[in-house]
């Protein structure tokens, strides 16, 4: 580890985002399949209020600061993709996993 490295995911020192233990943990969460053409699945980590989204491209992004209420509304929305774009993406920065 190098002390001059700073993780862009967790903000910790001494490692890069690709080596972040928190990001690795989020990648392995149990996902719920999404009925969407753009979003394949979602997962939520309540302890950190982080939503993990897997897109149809295979890329995964984490959205920090997502409340349980926002997560519930996403899963209950008539269109997960439209709700995600209007509510989650517009309020929370996505960090690649």
C-alpha cells in the first residue's frame, strides 16, 4: 500500500477504488432482478445507504446516500428505469464498481 493513494470510492488512504474492500463488498451483494430494459438488477446496503445498480451493459454503479424510502419507491415504480433516471440519478452521484 502507498500512503499517497486515496480511494475515490470510500475516500480512504492507501488504496485505489479498484482495490477498495467496501466496493468489493457491494459488488457481492445479493441482487434483485429488475424488470427494465436498461437496468438488470439492484441491491441495497442499508448500513451505508448505498444502492447498487447493474445495467444491461454489465457495468455496476453504487449510489451513496439513497434512503430506504427511495429504494422502496424505485422497486415499486411502474417503470424502474424512468424512476431511476428521474429520482436516483438526478440526486445521487454514481460511482463505478
